[in-house]
C-alpha cells in the first residue's frame, strides 16, 4: 500500500515508561503535539511497556500526569502495548510465512566479533534445540533504504549495515521495531514525530510496513537535547527533571519551544501553559527547525 496523504492527520507520542519524562522527552512530546494540533489533527498517547523489567511500577502514570501538567491533552484512550501481544504475534507469523522473519538461536557472545548479527540462522536455525529469537531479513528489503524526513530531507541507509534486527526476543517479549509498526498502523497514525535517535530504526520499520501491507506514515525526526558534556539526555546522565510547580512548568515549556527553534517571544514564558500552547500551535513552523542534530539544554532549567 502506498502513502495515502488524504487520511486525516493523526500523530502520537509513544514513550517507553522506563522512568519519568525528562526535558528531552518533553521536547519530543511537544513537537509531536504541536505538529498534530497545527494540522487540525488528533494526537494520541501510547505507552510502550512491552518490556516489563525495564518499566518500574508507576512510571507510566507519572508520565501521563506530567503530560497533563504541561497541558499536552491527548485524544481518545491511552494505548498500552502490554495488552497487544496477540496482534504482534499475528504480524510475526505473517512475516515468517513470507520468509522475512526467521528463528535464530545464536547468542550475542557467538557473534561479538561482528558489528551486526551476520545472519547465520537465515537458512535454518543453527541449534534447533536451543531457545530462539525472531529476526528480520534485512537483506530482503529495499537496498539502500530511502525515505524522506521533513527536517532532514532524503535519507539513505544501508539495511545490510543495520543488520537483522530482533522482532521477538528469546524470553518471548516482542521488540520495539515490530510493536511500533503494528500499533502505528492499527491506530491509523499518519505522522511519526519523534527524536532523531530513532532515525536509523526507520528503515526496518518501513520494511515491516511494506511487508505487512500497511500505509507508510510521514516522518519528522526532531533534534536531540544534549547535556553540557555533549551526551544525549538520559536518566543515566542526570537529565534535568521536569518541574511540578506552575511557574517552573511555564518556564520549561517556553524552553522546550526554544529547543524546537520556534523563537517564541520572551513574554510567552510567563503565560499559562494553555495560552503558550495555543500561541505555539498557531505559529508552529517545522521549517524553522534547523538540520543541526542537537540542542543544548538551556542553562535556566
Ligand atoms: N518508545 C520509544 C522511546 O521511548 C519511542 C517510539 C517512537 O516514537 O517510535 O524511545
């Protein structure tokens, strides 16, 4: 199925609840929210909790409360991936029937000399008695993979260099690549707006969308926020926590608009979140986003 640009815009924010949102994830949420609202579209929230050991109790609820505090109101019900195993399994079986997904008994240790998994199980599982993961045949997709990003333009990546990504793990948990594609299609997502850290995951996702006959969404990958030491913001490197009191929330929202290159007028920083968001939506211009991959976390956070 090809792109159907006549579908009504529907975007989403799809956090993994491995902890509360930090400033970097707020910027991604805000970018996808503004893009959806400016297009008169819907904005959904999906909690990507397919890997329970990585998702501490209560983190998803904290994320939802944080979105509310920043005025980022979503449409419809929150989608929870932990309830979707049957849909992912059905998709995996369709891929296996096409010869695009294959079982793999190899362990990371066995192929540690290689940059990516060398595909040893492609033509038959190496150790039939061992537990298996399921991998995607990256050699059978478009070569090189090309797609358009609304900020970065035409992207060309070599699927062989990216390797045969895992779709289902040996412990029976489904992997992000499969779950994200199945749910984006099931939820009718037309536009994926997310951090640039996921840019090189997109070729696998396009290959899966084509193989499963899903519509291809548009992509806008947003710049990443980096700490003073140049590292991507993460829980491990002390990303500034999101504020909980009203004044600080206003300031952080304003800083997030700056990080999205929207040059908000200074007086906006003291406006209530609803007014900041209304103004930012009416003036949202993704073409102001420069191609630089990173933005420094503002000092004032
Ligand atoms: N769950 C992913 C994350 O938190 C994002 C998924 C996506 O936007 O495609 O990094």
